[in-house]
């Protein structure tokens, strides 16, 4: 997305993360040897990301107040989002046993590579859990340091706590899906909403709206809009997981198939395939080669699953457009949100 509001916001948040982890965080992460080590790892890890979640905080400020430059506190809100993102991704990779993230080693893998002995895998997982925990509390520290009205700061703390609790519960549901044979579409969409949608879009949109002192009805509409954006985002993310190439998506192609991840694509495909179709056997196997991956892709196309999923996305898109019609925004702010919606629906990486 090339809208200037988002491009400026990404630059602002990138600079704020760099300043924070190069400066203020030195005191918090001073305990030798792992404090400085983790500070450097989080610095590199966070800045390897696209920073869209963090950027949505100052972006929302610009949507609501397009004639004003976002204040420093909006940039710090972006740091909060990206530290939360680091926390969730680090733990997610451990649970999913993914060794690659953002085109490089996952955090637990980085620690694992420090050792050569037989306990290195458990060492990596344990250190990764600690690293994720630290990132979560760095996010809370950023909120507590904000020079905003105490009521706003209290609301932001409660908002983050509530949303991350819900994200954790949805993650538990997602983990459970990994140990059962099938998951219903409704249950999968619930995970999409509360594991991805709300923390990816609703949380930063509402965070930015609180900083901009938006009226409650605007905050509520942005929260709902975020859910639709989030479901579209996750569906397209799952699509990239099947049809994308490793060097573009930052993780091994077909990893969701190898892990038998319960996605909308899998659920719709399994409803469409005969019980004896060999494509079913490719889900949950470590022996997924390029031929098997291509067979899954072809099955998704020939069974009409792609058309079905695209209609789900179109329905979410229509609902999001309806919310935009009810939001009372300056023209430039409305245009920025419409471009965000279009980019999210059509993204290819």
C-alpha cells in the first residue's frame, strides 16, 4: 500500500523502535549477559517485519485528524504494537515448530544455534519463551511511559490487556485444532477473528482512536471494521501459505499443509474431496514435496474451493464497506481507509 499516511506511519514507527531499543530499553535490558543480547535480537527481529500493525496507530490518527501530524505518543503506540507482535510471533513459532520467520531464523532457532549439544532444541524453546515474555512487558512499559491524560493511559492499558487475553484464548483454540481431525468453519473463523483480526487491526485502530480522542461511536465502528479486515487478512495469509513461494512469504511454502493447520482452505477442500482422494494424505506429512504441494493447489482450483473462499472474502469486504459508510471522517481519512481495505483484500505477500 502506497498511501502517504501509511508510508509516513511506517517510517515513524521504524524510527521509534530503533530509538527505543537503542536507547531507553538499555536500562530495562541491562542485566548481563542476556539483557543486551535480547535487546539486539529484538531490535533486528522487529525491524525485519513490515511494521504495518504498529503503523496503524499513527495511521489512525491521520485518518481522524488528517491536517495534524501524529504526535510522538502515536509513534510510541506503534512500538507497543510491534513489541506485542514480537511476543506473539515468538511464542507462535515455538508452538507451530516453525524455524523460519521473516526470511530468517525464528527467535527460538536463533538461541538453539548458540549450542551444539543434545539439549539445544529445548534450550532454544525455553529461551524463546523468555524472550517473548520480555517483549510483552516492554509493550506495557511503553504504555506506562506515555505522557497522555491518565484516563487515556488507563484505557489503553485495559484495552491491550483485554485484547491479548482474548488473543491467547483464541490461540488455545488454534492449538486444539492441531490435535483434532477436523475443525468446523465457524470455529476456524472464530480463530481468525480473535487470534488474528482483533490484535492485527482492531487493537491498533482503537489504540490510535483513543489517542486521537475520537468519540465512542467512532471507536466502536473502527473496532468492528478491524474484525472484517482481520478475517480477510488471515484468509489471504492462508492463501499465500498454499500458493506463495518461500522467498516471498518468509517461511517454507506449504508449511500449513505439512502441519495440517485447520484453515478455511483445508476445511472447504476436505468437504469437496472424496474420502479416498490421495490429496487428503498430503496434509500432516513431513514428506510434502513440490509435486504433492502442486497437487493440493490443483485440487483447490478444480473443486471450486478458490471461488468459495473468494466469496467469503467478498462478503467481508462488503461488510467493511458498509461500516465505512457510517464512519464520519474527513475525506482524506476515508480515502486512506478505503485504500487500506483494497490493499488488504488484494495483497500478495
